[in-house]
C-alpha cells in the first residue's frame, strides 16, 4: 500500500457506545486516544436510559459534550438512531408507504441534526437508507441475485402512487391465460398481409368497417380465434410473454419496449381479467335492471287493469268465477301472465315488490361493477415501480432534512459558533441492507444527486442558482460503510467454473470500482470501517474478515476523503479502534532514539499490552475500570494480581 495514503491515528476515529450516557461514552473514547468520535444512538421516539436518543440529553449536557471535545481537540460527528430505515416511509408491517411512518423517520433525523448542532463539532449526521423492496437479478444485469432461484422467481413490485400502497407484484413465473387473436382473411378464406409481409390481426368492426373500441380502455377489441368452437387460449408466463413481445417488436421493426414497460403491460394484462369480469358482472346486472324497468311497466298496467276489474265484480263472483274460470282467458292481458288459482291483484302486488327490489339491486350491483372496473383500470394505469416511488419519496425527505441542517448551521454561525462555521452540518445517508432500495452504490449515488437537485431547486430563488448548488453539495454527502458493501458478496453471482480465488478477486474489484465511482462523483463525505465475511454486518475488527479495507481506504484518501470511523461490534468495543490503527499501518512514535540498527516501535508491538511493561496501570478510568462487582477479587483488599 502506498505510504502516502496510509491514514494516521488522527484520521481514524471510533463510534461511542450507544447504550451509555454519551458524555461518558465520549470520555471513554477520548481516554482511548481517539481524535474523531461519532455519537451513536439506538433509541427512537420516547427513549429510556438503556437505549437513549438525541433528545435524552439537554442543553447543559450537550454543552458539556461540545466543550469536552473542544478541550481535547477531538472532532465529533453524529449517527442518528439505527431505527431510521430510510426516509421513503415504507412500512413492512402494512406493506405500504405510510406518511406517518415517514414523518417519524424525518423527525428522528431532525432530532439528530439538532443534537449535532449543539453537542458535536459539526460534520456528518448519518442515517441508514432502506427505502423499499426491489429485486436484484434484472436490476443489476444478472451480477447479483437475491437468492439462488431469483432468475426464475424474480419479483417486480408495483405501487399505487396516490394511495401509496403496494397493489401488485409480477413474478417471472406469473402467468396469464390469454385469448388467441385471429387473423383477417379475404372472402376466399386466405390470410391478408400488411406491407411488411405480416399477417393482419383481426378486430371487431362495426357496420362501416371501423374498429370497435373498448368502452373502458379505448383500445380496439380483438377478434379471437374460435376455430375449435370455444375461444382458443394460450397460457404464458411473464418470461415467455416478455420474450414474445421483444421478438414481435424486432420483427416489426419497432422499438423494443424496456423492462419496466413490459412488467407494467403484463400487470395490466393480469388485471384486465379482473376488469373484464367486473364489467361482465356489471353488464349482466345492468341488463337485469333494464329488464326489470320494462317488466315494471307491464306489472303496473296489469295491476291497474285487474284492480279496476275487481272493484266492479262482486266478491263472491270474483272468487268463484273469475279467479278460477275466467283467469285463463284473461291471463295475457296487458302482456303479463297470471298463474292459475291466484288472485291477480295480490299476485301482481307481490311481483311489483320483488320488481322494486330487483331494480334497486340491479342498479347498485351494476354501477358498483362499473366503478370497480374503472377504479382498477385507473390504479393499474398509474402504477409505478416500488423502487421508483421509494426514490422519489426518499429524495423529497432528504431535501427537507438537508435544508434543516443548513438552517441550523446558519443559525449557529450567526450566534458566533466557530466550530460549526469551520465544519458545517450535513446529512449523510448510509447504504445498509443489500435487499432494500438504496443499498447498492449506484442507488446511493442517484439518491444523493437527485436529493441535491431538489435542495438546489428549493433554494435557487433565495440564493441564486450557483450558490444553491454549492449549498446542496455541502449539505448532502454519503457515508460509505465498507462492511455494508462487503455484505453484497452473498448475493454476488459466481461464474460457471469459477474457483474461489477468482470469485473473491472479482468481487473485490467490484467493491473497489464502485467505491472509486462514488468518491470520484463527489458524493462521499464520511466513511465507516468494519469487517465481516460477506454475509452479515457483524462489525468484526478490521482485518479479521475478508473486506478489502486497506485498498478501500486508499481509494477514499486518493479522492480527498479523510473522515474515517471504526465501528465496534459485539465483542470488540475496546479493541476495534487500536485494531484498526494496527491493520491500517498507522505509525506510532516514542520519545527517544531507536537503538543502534533498530527501528522505531510499531503499533502492533504493544497495542494490547501495558506499553511493553509487565505491571498493570495504577490508575484507570472509564470503560477500562473494573466494575464494583469485581472489586476484591482475587484479594479482599482489591489489590490486583500483578
């Protein structure tokens, strides 16, 4: 590794213990020797002492933290609660983009910004992305896959942008049963061809030969193949349907539709079955409604006739002769048949009541079907990909948070805060889970650049275009976590016949290439360092996993990024920082000259010892100090074993 790009101890800091009072946690890191410290929080909403949040600390405590850092010449940054999993508002519980959930996430980020403006020395306010579901296989050119079967089972998620909820998903193995459209023929039964030599598709036409269009979609109605007596159908998976559409477009010399259009069109095909069913039901009940209206006129005429007749005929004569004898001859009067042995007046009254019910029911069901069909068609027509909607929602909120950070910075500068003036606050989105949108380096780059554009757009009227663009660049800069990036390895597709070494090297190249792209694009402001084995974000000590940390740090430093935080894990809270210094080759110097022919001490010679001595320290503070539970062991006096 180039010595010019080896970070020194002052450039690699550590995060605080999130389960501790942050003043004490900061002290512990200062005693540890850190020159950079990142405040960390796990609590969200109304917090408690076990998992505090930024609002757990008042103005005096924040001032203590600021002064403690300033006196010790320590630079501090802030990590918002890890309970923020993106700003799009997506909730896995409700499977929708929830506005309340989104507002709570934004509020948590604002809490961290406010805390940073008073307790930190400025700089990054980090938060995790995780904006919503998306697949991998088609999104990343078959370079990654969510699981081994994703090639055949990939899911494409669609969202209703108005209701902000998931309305469907198209899987690669989803299928439709589609009617087969017939072809036009001449009077002799021969197929007709267009100018390109392709058979002409047949459409339903009116008496003038014009195509009849669907009342809902406005598209021409196909004439289906009924050569077998029934409509001929074809079962097609999305994959087969997509390949057919691409093939047809190429044969016709038309533009090949892109992947997203094909997904949307297939989803529309799926939903058209529901739409046509809803319309079919509606038409059936609307016809019943019309028939009931026609029937009602006949019933009323017949009832009037028999009611008048009944009034003119004596009751006994009516019962004896008319109902039993004359009924047959009068049965079809007014176009309505009266059953034998029935009183026509009573019978027609009952039929009129049933008719009223049928009219009401037919109208309600008929109109309901039309409404449902139109509603379904509108929703499907407007449906967008979940990741596109998530991107739009997240960048909107990032812009709001960035402007909030800018306003806080200006407020502090006006109050004479030299630290914030020197190191302005900025929000710093950090990619986390590969499974979520925002987890891929390309997605992070797009999030940052688009959010910056929205900030500039909002501030141009006030500050002018040039200054608004500068503010946008300064207030949104990503945090790149090499440990998070390394977890993409479990999704990295192995090439046929590729051995482990070649696979590892190819993935390493991908990590470093993407890191370089981000750094050269100017979207990176902050870096997290930890290690793992490519499966989960375990926060191992640097060098104990397989992430290419050294080469990654070199790339960042070559592109002017100097803000590194080593993040501790479950079992290395006290050794993560010195382990990082050791692994990165940070030089440590001693007072005095080296012995003849010798070399200066290296950090690895004593970083886990008592500075070369056999005697333990006589006085220790902070996290190094033993708890009261262990005092007196092994001796009653509490004297150490040494």
